C-alpha cells in the first residue's frame, strides 16, 4: 500500500520544538513504513532543508509560504506519485482542494482537536461539505468522534475513534537517572523534604493552571513544604509573556518559593521533569481531545489528578490510577484529591503502578494497525 500523509505544514516532521500533531505523524509513519510505502508531506526548515528517505518512509519537504501555496505543491506531487490512500492531518480545508484534483483516491481526515474545524479557521458550511467529501474521519478519542458526528452528521457511519500511542521507555528509563534528576532539583531549588505537584502543558487559560492556584494556599497551610512545578510555555518552544502568563505570574508572587516555573522544556528532557513530581495535576477547562500529558505521567509511574473534560476519562480511571474531578465543583474536588495523594505515599504508589500497567495498552503499533485497517477497508470498498 502506498500511503500519503499530508501534515498541516505549520511545523516540521519530525518536530523540532515538540508540536504534538507532527510528533503523532512521525510515530505512526515509522510504524507503517515497516510494511508499506509512506510519504509524509511537511515543510522545509533550517533543521530539515531537504527531502529525505528512511527505509520505506519518505519525507517530502516543501517551502511553506502559506497554507494555500503549500497544499498546491502537495497536490502537484501527489499527482506524480499516485498514492493508494491520502490522510490529511488536522486541516479540513485541504480536503476539498485535494479531492477536486484526485477524485479517485480515498481521503481520510485525521482530526486531533476541534480548533481547525471551527471558525475562524473554517466555516460551518465548509465543514459540512468536508464531512460529505471525506471517505473516513479518524479522531484521537471516542469523545472527539461523538463531537464530530453530532456537529456534522455527514461523518456518521464513517468516523472512527482511535487512541494515540506513547513510547513509555524514555519515561521509565528516566527513573534510574538519579544524578541527572538531582541536578535538575538543585537548579530548581527543590529539596528532598519537599512535596511536589507538577503541571505540564501550554500556559493558556484552557489548561486550567489558575484552578490549581485557587486551591494551593489551602494545601500549603497543611503541607508547608509543598511546591507546584509549572512546566510549559505559551507557545510551542516560545516563552512569550502573554496576558494569561502575566496573570499567572502575578498570582504566584504571594506564594513565593512554593511555585517554580521551568519555562519551555525540550521533548527529550520532559521525562526527567516528571521524576520531580509526587503527582501530576491536569485541570483542563476545555474539552481536551485526548490528553497526552496524562499518558506521559502514567508512563512515569505518577498518580494523576485530572478534570472530567473531553477524552481524559478514557485514559484516567477514577480511583483506579488517579482521580477525575468535576470542573463544576473543582475547588472542593481538586483540593480533596490532591490532599489525599499528598497524605498517602501508598496511594500514590498504587495509582502510579496501575497507571503504568494501563499506559502499556496505548502503543504506536496498535494505533498504526487500526489506521491501516481503516485504509484497507476503504480500498476494498473501492474495488
């Protein structure tokens, strides 16, 4: 099977600064190329200036001036290579242009969130048209699948929820790097007696960091050695001081040494950051499509406290490998959940071990296999 994967073009594949969609594309493509020819369309950048081949995986790198210019270049190359199947990643607007020029090739739209399926990125009439045009829709959670079917009935009968994977090895291996972890602790002024809550994610309102700050003073009164570690940036790889970042920093001034900002951490360093934590707290306000951070925490053998938004409950099982809290009653539920974990090392260890067991169900080979099954079904229908 010859598979063409059209990345959004905003960032490179493989990713340089940790962009999640591009990371997912790379992981799946590397699995597929073991038995199939795979072409990934992506942008040129200073790190990746030329197209390259790795086994059966070919990265076709194109100059990205705008999305419209980029997709035209993609189409020109698609016409030359004549793929059996085309998967468009997270950009519904590319579907119509490609379908018009290659009407006989099945197109799969893979949506990682709702952002690029909503105004101002795309109008509802255009998404309605895309829902009719695509041969299949893949989403990264069952929640997101339901959202698209309810919002755009044209997807009904051809939408599939397929969980993403994770490579747990770097997170497990990081646990044995004691010297390296101690250096990070020293740099961040985290002492052995401190108890630590870790947040990892984009510094934006939708991620709910301020909800942790709402309950933190109460927790500090009961745990005077408590520290909140905030890891992330407002943009991928860029520590911009947005209004929300400034708001968070103002709120943390009174908390002094109890809050530590690490700023942006490169993806290959993230596994070591998780080793600083007694627990990981992910209080997302928006309907989180999937929640990769939860998998990373579980792979790091950490107990998790997360909100009940979007696809998160598909990963975190309440009172089994963590706590799932209601945003509507977050002040009490978030406080109670964190407090229980702070007060019980045994509970943290139990949830951490069960999380590690569960995370091993989420493999990239499994994700790729499910994608391939959908592709083959479409090709069989075409015959």
